[in-house]
């Protein structure tokens, strides 16, 4: 479009504009290019011609702040017909030039352009120029307010974030109390600072606001200089860090920290309001089986869905948390909280036991729940959690998928168990656990051909204790590995001593499941053989059927390594586990020990026992019957080709000295 037609609506004359010695140009804000300039304007921009100047793309070296400032000008031209006189630094051909420029809007073809008139060149010291540029380009929001809270000046960053045109100082704050606090601080000290939520074009944001009393350089009146830094991202990061510190990442429920920071105040308030409070410990039964069989990803999915079921059952005064692993906690308050907990607990048991689909399988996991009710008006959270935990374990002992309330008897039992744990630890350190030996008898000849080493505890105060009184505690507390090692060492040494006496006896030793899965087991056995001088072919290790369930490479590797040392391998208590008879033959086994329950109930279970003896014959395995107590039982076994037996018909387990006396 010819420039004459562009300007004609203003009554201007192109020749007169061209003749002006004052630099004049029109800037296209949308396209970031000079639309027109007179000769003096071309000189300001260092352009050889108008065409050359029009071809320059000013956006290539235009900062974001300048672009924002020009967009703000355009809005003001459209809205208010505004006119500005400001000091600007231009960069024609990369060289800075400081001018005092008058800006106003001019409409061309319906678009708002900017008419620029350079009134004169300015000569300022470098510090002043740089401070002006810094004010223009900084991301800090800077606003000068008058005494009534109206904005006298906003830098580009501040203008960019104004939520409502004409917004005053007070309206800028989301909460009036923040404005009051800041104003009072300025009144008292001349300056103030705080973190506040403010209204912006982007919605509510967190700003660090600093305010300082000053004077307006134009009017000399009292004014307020306010600078603001957006810290919303930092506040969000802090909130996220706080959430992660107080909540379980997997389920989103409060964790142990969150129990104290979020749920404990809820219970304390309930007590102050006269209500009773209770804690419920919830533990998923046999959750480890899900992880082991389907993998941890499926285990995590199960926990997430169980947490969802749990939360869906809770009412207004009931809160849930995840303690870790497969343990959850529910806090509740009510006038009669025991009855409320009983009813809620039964609903939880029912809901959690419903099978869910995982990896194409219907997986069912029950739960055990322990409940602790706060006695009195003083809340001891740690004690209540301990009591609920004890009640939960009592529910497991009662058969799982059950709910139990805490009673003082449970704490007494817990204290007794703790005392027993300490006693066992001390006993292991002082060599109080000893091997007793039950004879293994050859059925055909009636001769003692071996012995099974069985652990006994020679307690300094309680006398000789049987395995049932300490083995379960050792397994729960991780001491069964050391107990098993000590009995294995004693058994190997005893075999060597008997051999030195001319006795050709096989000694068998039970291995716990945790011993068997220890990768260091073959090395340990090899070292014990070397230290004791035991004959490898006269040492038999007994394992339970459960360790064969996985049929994984590690199981086979361990069995092969033990066989390579010359040891025999027996499956203990055969028939009570879950072994697949089809793949038992794949393992390098030497013996099967028929569980005593089948021997005791031959009248009712003779068919099963018959099947076991037939299996042993087919696989070429040595048969050892446990718990033989009558001649009739022995005769039945002899008829079916059983090679050996143990039991009271011959002898109970004996000390090494008594065993030797029994032989002679």
C-alpha cells in the first residue's frame, strides 16, 4: 500500500514528513519490521534505503522482554489510544544508539502499527543506560504505586502479569491479610517482605514480594516500590517433596511420617471431643507368594488395588495409611469405637479376600487384623501401634483371615518371647545347643545303621528343651542359620568320632529352608567336611518338599553341588508337602523319609503310604519310615520293602554318649 494512502487519514503530507529533519518511522509490531521511515529515520537505523530497512527482520536479535514490551504498547494503543515518551536503546547494525522516542498508534488496514518519533539523542553515562536496560529486561516484576495503591509504573515483566487492567496494590493479593501484613511492615520499618499468593494473568501464583517506601520522582509524593519474584515452581517442588516425605509413593496413602503429621492430630482432636479412638493393623496373608510366583510388578498392582478397596470402606472419621510392605494401618474414632472397629474389620476382611485378576489368574489374598483401643484420655501412638501389631500376629497364629483385639496377655506373651529370643542368642554364643541322635535301624537285619541329628537346648535354668520350644523363634528371628550350622558341625564331628571307634554309621542332618537357599551352603559344607574329617558318603542332608517347589536353576545347582561333594540327599517328612511326583525323579535324591503321620494312621491312610512305598521302589530311592512305634507298623513296612525306620519302637533321640551305650 502506498505510504500516502496510509497517512492520508491523519491529514499528513508525505513530502512534509520526508522533509522533516526529525527521525520518523512506522514499526509493524506483529511482523517485527520497519514499515516506513523518512530520510532522517533511515540515518538513525543506518539503512541505505527504505527497501533495505524494510527487509530487515528485527525479530532475529529482539529479546523476549522487548517483544513483550511492544505487545503491551499495542494493547495500550488499541484500548486507550495511549502515547508514550521513553528512552530507548536501538541497535542499528549492532551499534547501540540511545534516543528519546515518542510512540503512538496508527491503524493501517485494520491493524495497529506504531508511529515512532525520535525527539533527540541522549547521552547518558554507562551505569544509567545499563540500569534502564536491566529494568526493561529483568524477569523480576517491578511496580511503583502511589499513596492510594494505584500503579504509577510497571516494568514489562510486571505489566505482563497484571490480572485485571487498573489493578491496585491491594487487589493484587489473594488474601487481604498478606496485604495488611506487608503494609504494616512498611509503615513500621520502611520496608517489608513476605511470601504470598497473588493474582496474575496466569491465575494464582506464589510470589516473594518486597516493598519499600519511597517518593515518586515526578510528583514528589509518597510512593511504594514493589518487586516480586515468582517462586511458584519452588513452592510446588517443596509441596511435592513434603508429599513424598509423608506419603507412600505406590498407593498415595500416608506413610509412617504421615501418620504422625496428618493422622495423629486427627486422633488427638477426637479424644478432645470426647470420642474413643482405635488403631487397626492390617497385614496381607502370604503376600510373599504373589511376589515370588507372579513378580513384584503384580505384587505392586495388588497392593494398589487392595489400598483402593480399603479406602473405599472407610467413613468420615476413619483414615488409612501404609506402613510398608503389605502392612496397612487404619485409624478410627467413635463413641463406641470397639464395636465400630469390629464391624469395620469384618467388612475389610470380606472385601480384601475377594479374588482379583492378575496376569490372567484369579489371585486371592486374605488378611489378618489386629485392633488396639486407646484406654483413657492420653494418646500414646507408639504403644497403640505396638499393641495393634501384637494383636495382628495373634490373628495370624489363630489361622489368618481373622481379627483379634489386643489384650494384656498378648503383651506378656510378647515379653516372654523377647526374653526367649535373648536367651537363644546367648545360648548360641555359649554353645548350649547340642545334637542328639535318634537311631536309624535296618528293617531286614534289625541293626542300627545310622542316626538323625536333632537339636536340643541344654538351658542352664530350664534343663533340656525340645525343638518345638525354640526352632520357631529361631526361624522368626533369623537365628536358624547359626543353629543349623552348629548342629551340622557337631553331627560331622560325631560321625568322625564313631568312625574312629570302628562304627560305620550314616548321620543325617535337617536343613532349614533358609539354609538351603543360601548360595554359600555348598562351600560351608565343604569346609565342615574338611575341618571335621567326616566321610562325605556317611553324611546325609535332609530337605523338606517345600524347597523343591520352585524347581529353579538354583535349587538344582545346590543339590548337584552337594552331591558332587559325596553327600546323600533325603526328602524329609515326605507326603506332607506339595511335590509334583512327576519331576521328583529329576533331582539327585537318595532317600525319601515317610512322615510319621502316615505311619501313625496306617489304618486310615494305608493307600497313600502304599503309594509312597511304590514310588520309592520305582525311583530306586532308599525308604526311611519315621515315627514307628509298634511291631505291626514295622511288619507292614517290611512287607512293602521299606529299608529303614526311626521311632520309639527302637529308641528316642539320645545324647552321643547314650547312643554309644545303646549300641553296646
